[in-house]
C-alpha cells in the first residue's frame, strides 16, 4: 500500500524495490524499498514487532541512509525512544506516511 500512496505524490524521488546492502563482516541488509533522487539514495525498511533494545541495536548496525518505518502497534515495550535515533525513524500506527518518509529521505540520503 505504501507503493500505491507513493505513486500519488508529486516528488522528484523515485521508489523501487530494495536491493542487497553489504554491511561487512558477513552481514547483509535487504530494505523493503530504495528511494532515488538524482544521485542521492535512501532506503526504507519496515520494522514489525520490536523492543527498544532491538531498535537501538538495529540502528547501530544500519547505514545512516536507511529509514526505519516502525510500527507503534507492534511495540514490545512502552519506553519512549531517545530523540537521537529519531532521525532515521518514521513511526506509524496503520499507514506509513509518504510525506514523513520523504522528509526523512531528504535528511539521510547520500
């Protein structure tokens, strides 16, 4: 559904399926989507059930140009996340906001 809503937004960013990202040390990441705007690239990975510790570790292992779309409904604990990791996070209840993802992409794309 994110793809359908994305197609309706007027933006210079294009959306394509995510590709393999080599993180080194035999670790890989396959984000759900890749956003491109000219030479700039950002990735979007949708995170389901999570706990705060998992999300912190996930961000520590994730490149800076990856946006994590994090479900508010599938949170494993209720402690608020620190603002320092909010740069790469878009939280959602049921629908991932395309404008919010594009706003983050402008900040994190390389």
